[in-house]
C-alpha cells in the first residue's frame, strides 16, 4: 500500500465521518441527497460480495465493513429516523437515480474483465460509483445555503477520488502488469465530475465566502 | 496474483 492509496482511503473515511457527524449530532441531513446515498449503498453491496470469500488483509476487511455499515445506516437515518428525515429536502432531491442503475448494469454486462457474476457485479459497482455523486451535485446546485459540513463532505469525496488516481499512477510505475482500463476510465470520469465543484469550492475558500454553486 | 492486484483496493 502506498501513501496515495492510504491518504485516499482516509479522506473517504473522513467524508463518511463528516456526514455521520452531521446526521448523528446535529440530527439534520439538509442538503444531503438520499438518492446518492442509496446509490453508494448499492455500490458497496455489489462491490464487496467477496468480503468473506476473498481475504486480502485485516485492513481491507475492516474498511469494507465500515463502508457497508455506514452507507446503509445513513440511508436508514435519512429514510426512517424520526427527526433526521424531517430535514431531508425531498422536493429538491428529484434526480431519477434509477435511470443510472440500468445503464451501468448493461455496460457492466457488455464491458468487463471476466464474465462471471462476481466480476460483473464488481464492474457494475465501478460504473455506478462513477456517476453516484450526480444527484448530490444537482441538489447542491439547488441549495441556496450549502452548510459547511455538506460542502466538506463533497470536497472530501472528490479528494478521495483524486488521490486514487495518483495511487494508480504510482502503482503503474512500481508494480508489474498494473494495467486496469475499466477501473481507470471509470475512476477518471468520476473525478472529472467534481471539477466544477472544486472550482467553486476553492473560489469560496479563497474569497472567504459561503459556498454557492451557480445554477 | 494479477487478479488480486486490483481487488485489493476499496
């Protein structure tokens, strides 16, 4: 494991912690897209099918459990928690996330490294993760006052993706036969989706203003 | 092995 990969995993972990902190202590999920959170829960469920059959390291298993547990509990909080669900901007969060799932599944059936159930599901999770942030970005654009925690959550998620790309560059030069087109292309697409957000995030940070995305 | 290489990521 290299430093980029570790830093990427840690930013990912922090992003989840920031979101849980907001939901758990402030009891609010204002500005958070349930659609995106449901997609992430599906992403992790599809990707970590091998959690008990393919042991890599204790670190990997524990992290997988954390991502699975946190994504499903966030969805639960937003849907069913008596107080939290009241702050959910249902009328603003209108992205048709089901329309993302089917194309990703079809693409995974067509383009994969091996046509087995686990491999197709794994590829599906990569494609779906690439676009899972879209409902959240649309919701951010519609939110007048993006609170700091929500802004930081999306920023940390974007940073995690950028660090993973550095990790692949590093692995490409240090490990033999490290060529994984499917992972790289979907990862690159995913990171590019954050470009616009990053621009406005740094602008607001530089000018010391509240984050606001133009429609 | 090669197959494990990419599946060792999260």
